[in-house]
């Protein structure tokens, strides 16, 4: 069975639309990534001890990257069997996922990458149907 897959992705969620000979399936993957971690406490502190109460920026970045890696691994696991993959979305996530797919020897299955704004599930499904009907 030939599976053609469209994937709308950003850092918060991924919507997967699989088009097969039997029909169409829509899946949703939610990320637990929080881009801007919040400081604890109500008000910013002044003085010598402020730096001790805030986590270092590189520590925050490592945490963010670790959560993204888990998220991307889950997305890759759900699309691994696809023959053709169209990736689209509003931000950097689509390009980051493309690099991860290429690192997993799945880059040859990518048929297109497009920048689009936020879309509903119906709009995403229609875009995927239209793309694979034409190509």
C-alpha cells in the first residue's frame, strides 16, 4: 500500500494526514515544549542574589532542545512508513524536522517543504489531498 503523507508542524503540535488507497487518516501529536520558561517568583529581584535564582540561559536552551528532540522522534516514528512526505508549517520546526529526517536516512522521501500560516485540520487535509492529486 502506498502512503502519501502531509505534515503540518510547529513547535507545539503536528497534524499528520495520511492518504492511502483505503482513504485518509488524520493524526495529532502534541508537544510538551515550552519556548519561554518562566521565572519563579512574582517580581524581578534586584541585587546580588538574582543570578542565583534564575537558571542559566544555556541550561534553558538544553532543556528546550531535549524536549524538541523527544517531540521530533515521536513525529518521525509516526511518519517513518510513508513513501512521500510533504512538510509544511509556519516556523522553524519544518526545517528542523527535515534535518532530522535526513539524519535518519529518510530525507529522500520528502517531496516538498512549504511555509504556510496556521490552518485548521480541514484546511490541512484539503491541502494534502490537492498536493498529491496533482503530483
